[in-house]
């Protein structure tokens, strides 16, 4: 009991402001929210740092790569594939050696044992008429009556064939085959003989057709070391020079292979 002076009134009790309790609850809730946020952040950080691997190299660097030992020379553990490869190599070497052993030996006379390279033409028999191809001429003028001979030539061997065809010898032939020691000499002789003629295709290396003043037709053929001349004359003007020309070409084409034998 408090003493009161006379004439004073009793003071009224002071009521606590209701706002204090509300502010206290707000601060408590705010503190809890902050704690929860911090806890959640810490948990997320721990989860990220522990669950995701990093690319940092390990302390001391990476270990050196393992190197398998290399064995020199054959071992008992040689793979089957290596043995097979060795067998295949040996078979190939044996095949190559066998092929070399059966290869034909070349002779000094050229690939087929004939005249040396660059000199493919020769006439071993010395007889030109048997080497001449008269098939087309004989079909048009009759059977041939000819004789072979040889003439002097300053730089080559000159073989001749003369005669006629048919019973009346209405077509006469003068063939001349000059075989030189090398193609250069044959080309030089041909260059001088072909002057004023017309080029003929499909015979030898080069060929030329001439119309002599005495009539008939003359064919000159150059091939390698050979100069071949075929001169046909038609008695009485028949057959005409164009026919004689074709007969000469056909005869030359068939004769050239015969002079290589």
C-alpha cells in the first residue's frame, strides 16, 4: 500500500503498448527466415562442391602413360597373323624368283631373234619375187611370170623382181626393194625419189604415188630401213592408172611383212 498525500489523486496504471508483443513476433519470424535462407545456401554450396567433379589436375601431375615392353626378335608368343604375313612374303619372293628363272633370254638380233632394232627388214634368200604379194594383181590380170635379181646400189642392198601377168603379159611389173644399213639412209634416198608425187596413206611410214611419163603407175614406200618401189605398166592403156594404183598399194601392204622374215 502506498502512502498518498492529502489532496493527491491516485495515478492511473500505465498499460503496456500492445505493439511491443507484435514487434517481437515479427523479429522472431524474420530471424527464422534469415536462418533458413543461410541454411539453404550452405546446403546448396555443399551439394555443388561435393557432387560436381572439377578439372583440376591431381597433385603431382598425371602419371606417365603405360608403355608396353618391346621385344626384339622372334618370341614364343609370335601372333599367328605375323607368321601368316611371313609365309605370304616368302611365297611372293619364291614366285618372283620363279618368274625370273623362266623369262626368255633376249638375243642380240632383237625381240624375236630377227635383225637388230632399227633394221627390221632383210631378205635372207636374196630372192624378191617369192616375197612379193601379187594376190590382187593376179586376180585382175592373170598368173605372174617373174624373175628375181640384184642390182648395184651405193648405200644398200638392191633386190629386183621383174615380169608380167597373164598369158599375153598385158600388165608388166618392175619391183625394187633397197634395204639400207640404217633408217636414216633409207629416208634420205626416199626423199630424193618421191619428188613430184602424191602422198599415199596407209602404207609403211610414208608412201608416194607417181605417174611416170612412160605410162603406168609407180608406188614408193618408206618404212624403217627399207625403200620399196613397185612400178606397174598396162600394155594398151588397160587397166587404167587408178586401178594400177590400188593394185600397187595392195601388193606393198602384203609384201612388207614378208620382208621382215
